[in-house]
C-alpha cells in the first residue's frame, strides 16, 4: 500500500513546493498538498509548518507529525492537536552552519565596533577606537541543543570565553556550563554578549527582560535568533536608551514581518534582519524526514521527538 503524506504549510502553493522537494527523495510515497476545500485524504503522516488547525480535525489517521523547522511553538498552540500524536522536529536541516555564521557576525560587529565605524563613515569621520580585547567579551549562549552547542564551541574556538545555559547540565569541551533557573543569574553576570537559542515554551517566554538583561556586564550586546516572544521589546528599548546595553542584533520579533513604524527599524543601536539567520534547506530537510518515516515504519526509534510536557 502507498504511504500517504499530507504537506500543510502556510499556503497550498507553498505546500506544493514542499511536495516537489519530497517526491524525488521518496518517489513511491504519495505527497498531497493541503487545500482548504479538499476532504480528508486519510494521510498516514503530516509534514507541517504553520498548518491550519483543521488539519487535525480532518486527518484522523495520522501516526506522526513532522515539523519543517526546529521550533514547534506555533504547532503546540493549535487546540486540535491530539495529545498522544508524536511530533518530530527538524534537527539541524542545514541550519547550524548558517546560525554559526550569523552569530559570529553579530559578536564581531559588537566586539570590533562595526556599528560605530559605520556611523563614522556616514559622518565622514576617520575615528579609530581603542582596540578591544576578546577577554572583555565573555559570550553566553542560552540553549545548548542541536544549534546552541555547536555555536558555543565554534565561538570558543575563536578565542572567546564561552558559557552555555540549559535546562539540564551539559558537558561540552571548552564551554562552561550553567543549568537550571538556580544558575541563570550567575550565567548572566559573567556574560557580555548574550546569544538566545532557546525554544519558545511557557518557561522561556519573556525571558529576555529588564531584570535578566540588567544582570549582564555593562555595555552588553544581545543577539536574539530564537523567537520574538522571548524578548520584552519595551525593556530592551529602555536598556539601550539608558546606555545600560550597547546594542542588539535581532532576527525574530513578536510580530513578523516587523510592523512599519516599529521603533526597532530606525534605532541606531539595533540591527534588524527578517528572520533569515538560518533557513531550512529543502533537500536536506526532505532526506531527514523521509529517513525518520522509514525508521518509524520499521518500529525503530527516531530522534527529535518533542517532549509534550516540556514543550520542545
Ligand atoms: N531564527 C531562525 O531562523 C531559527 C532557526 C532555527 C531555530 N530557531 C530557534 O532556535 C531554537 C533552538 O533550536 P535547537 O534545534 O537548538 O533546539 P533544541 O535542540 O531543542 O535545544 C534547546 C535547548 O534549550 C534548552 N532549554 C529549553 N528550555 C529551557 C529552559 N526552560 N531553561 C533553560 N534551558 C532550556 C534545552 O535544554 P536541555 O539541553 O536541558 O534540554 C536545550 O539545550 C528553536 O526552538 C527555534 O525557536 C530559530
């Protein structure tokens, strides 16, 4: 019997594009793009990114759902999502290398004063600033998962002092580990460049706020590449405007696209990018998900299963 897989993303057109990425990887399977007007297709598996809530009311035979990204926060909010349906997230999918580059860019932008030099150029000023030492830039990475652990090691290999913070303890060569709420303040207090790579869960929503960002080194720099809802935007603006923080590189926002007229657009201390720090690569993603479906069908364990209680 042919395996039926429904692909439900933000539009039928985008779902069709994803189907054509999967079809060459598994030609024997039947990939069906979600369309609002179509009836139930009795799919065995679903592959999703921001699917319509009706997916889980219409498709009642699903054995598992595969998310086309690392973060499942939007999926977990769907009320019709059955409690016992296994959810599998994307692991890396070509994103780790992109994230390393993006974060190294942000760190060097801060530590080597590129924002100030860009302003000097626009003003026509030849204005060398005092050299900056790496030991003045301890880096803290929130989240030691698939992405955070690699990012932390790469930054450490450049000669920065790096710490990681996670829910459970991790031992990563060259990276000092802090874990749990009890060690969060100590982690913040040793950090000047803060990188957020946490999943968005009830425990991490609004975690970047006046109180936590205020515990960083003076003149600290924030790089948020995880989710917009981690950050209390008004608190960041206050800390930047009072001079408590040096600047921020932001890839994710509470509302995306970032609304016209939002204060972040023109802020001299903020660099904005449109959620591009790491993009899922279609071929890599299709191969990863198809491999996992084969494993499941053979009754073998797969990695990347979401812990429904923890929310990631
Ligand atoms: N901007 C983009 O384009 C983009 C692209 C990809 C991913 N992302 C974001 O990056 C996030 C991380 O991705 P990933 O693949 O690295 O995730 P992951 O492998 O699930 O890792 C998550 C890490 O966060 C830690 N964590 C979770 N809840 C915590 C809490 N309450 N307190 C402290 N630590 C906590 C986990 O701790 P344990 O190790 O103890 O479990 C783990 O180390 C995604 O969820 C997504 O939101 C953004």
